[in-house]
């Protein structure tokens, strides 16, 4: 699988990344079917399969239950050179099944240090602000991206960004960071201007909900997944798609379809 650059950093990522929410959290998630958290042996097998497919990008967050802790322990049991994206700003409480958000500079700094500890790393590859939808206020009032930029200058982060939910916020994030994570799929293209802006100014775009959290695969299309990947990668501004799965078979199938789309459009 080819590797694509992340903005003007020295990071290169695979065009498919493994989302790891299902490694640490199965409460209050928007997948079409329920699931059990995999055990350590299953996670190691999944990570080894991921590496064998040429995928080097893992996506996690403090809000994904104990995903960070599990990756910190289990990544070491593989031989891959992983690029890990994590986030700051959202915390999930399993007792209530609800998320809370905090975008103050103090909280973000502590969150980054905690993620480093949980992931067992001396620095973090990519850190995104985990938006609650109030993108512009998070950037302009709280200065959340400025905090990440300062941590990048200190060598604690290699690349900064934001997982946004609005067009205005996505473009503003692209102006102030290396990566924007945006929603883009066959059913929802409202955030295409964010991708277009990022492409123009050499920012990386990570696409979330590429398959509408698994809902896109349900329907009458002959191959809705391939159609989805073809559509997304026909946009040259997309760097990588983040897909969450704990099923190695699904991962292999998705990787094959991504490679097909990449060969067609890149």
C-alpha cells in the first residue's frame, strides 16, 4: 500500500487507517450492530493483519474507552512502525455513557501527556482536537490549535489537527494545523469545501464515517463499499480513510478495495 505525506511534516501514512474505538469501547457507539470488545490475542492478530496489508496508521482517542492503553501495550508485540493519531478535548464516562468536553489549554496539555503515557511513547505522531461541533469557538476562543502548535514546537507532537464537524471550522483548522478529519461519503458531501481548501494549501485530510459508521454497506448496491471508496479517492484532496473494525476479514476486504480505488485515481 502506498504512503502519502501529511502536510509538510515528515510523516507518511497509508490511505487506509485502522480506527480503534472498538478496541476499547462498545457503549454509546453508532454502529448498526452491537459487539464485544476483543481480547488481547484478537487485537494482536488484528494489528499483525493490519501491518501485513501495508497499513501503518492507527486512530485512537481518550474517548475510546481504554483503546489507548491497549494499543500502548499491544503495539509493542508487533514489528510494525506505527503512525498513531490520537485526540484531545473529549472524555467518555462509561458509568453514564456520556461524553464531556474541555478545550482549555491546561486540559489539552494534560491530555497530551496522559496519551503519551498510555501509548507508552516519548512523543505523539498526530494529535487532533476532538470537536463537539463548536469548531470555530474552540479554535478562536479557546486557542486549542495554538496549544497543539506549542507542544509541536516542544517536540511532543509531530503533527497537529482537528476532527471537525462544520465547513467553517474545517477550513479554519486547515489554516492553523496540519490535518483535518472531516466527514465525507456518498450520502454526505457538505464538507467537500474543506477537502478542496486542504488540497489547495497542502493540508492532509483524514476522512471519518466513510461508510456512514457501517450503515452504507446495507442496501441494494452490488458493491457499496467499492463505490464508496471510489467516490472518496476520486477526490485528490483525501489523504486517508479511517475505518473501524475488529474483524480481520473485513479489514482485508476493505484494503483490497482501497488499493483498487487508489490504483484507479492516484
